[in-house]
């Protein structure tokens, strides 16, 4: 990715969703689903929607929100990575890792102790390995097509 300048912008409208595809059928369906998909989530849940661009072209979408996690009956604030999708031709070039670094910085600045996510997995595709490579650990059993994961943020 060092040959490209990646810019990340907070999106205040959802126009970027209409033409975006990452190449994973189930995730693309979620992006474009009219009801109950990513558009509904962004509209209904307090979150921040971002677009990552290279030379002005969207190469990734991601959504972050604030959550509370329970550990031994104590509650801790966390930054939830609700969604990440990178265009198929830009995958494995460090964009997802860059997005996670940005999320970690945001969580650290907010004095949060954890990053959390529900990693997508099915028979054909799994994001679990990507998150594990980035230091996340599994935090529960499979829930539908997702596996809850977390990363502790050292201060």
C-alpha cells in the first residue's frame, strides 16, 4: 500500500454504498440490501460511517460505534468495528490493517480499553484470520454468520 495515498473520510451520506462491491457475495448483499442491511444499520444505530479512498476512488467502507463490554460483571467502554469491506482488487494490500490502526487510535484517544467486532464467517469466507493476525481474540461462540472477537488496547 505504500505506493498509494489512502485517505479516510467520514461519510455523512450513504451514496458510497450504491456502487461498492467487495467480492464476497454475502457481504455485498448486506451492503445493497434495502431493508435490514448496512443502510438500515447506519440509519438506525448511532455510529460513524467512513469511506477509504485512493485517488478519489472508494476502496473500502467501514462503520464504528461505541459499545460496552462486560468482563467479570464489570462494564468497560469499547469501540465496536461494526463493518469493514475492502474492494476485492485492493484486498491484501494493508488497507484493512490501516483501518484497524485508525480504530485503535480512536479508541485510545477516547480512553477505551477494547476494540470489539463480530467477524463474518461462513463456508466460503472468513474474516476471523484477518482479525487474529491483527491481535484480536475470540470472545464467544459463533452467532449466526459471525464470531465475536476483541482486542485489548494497551495504554
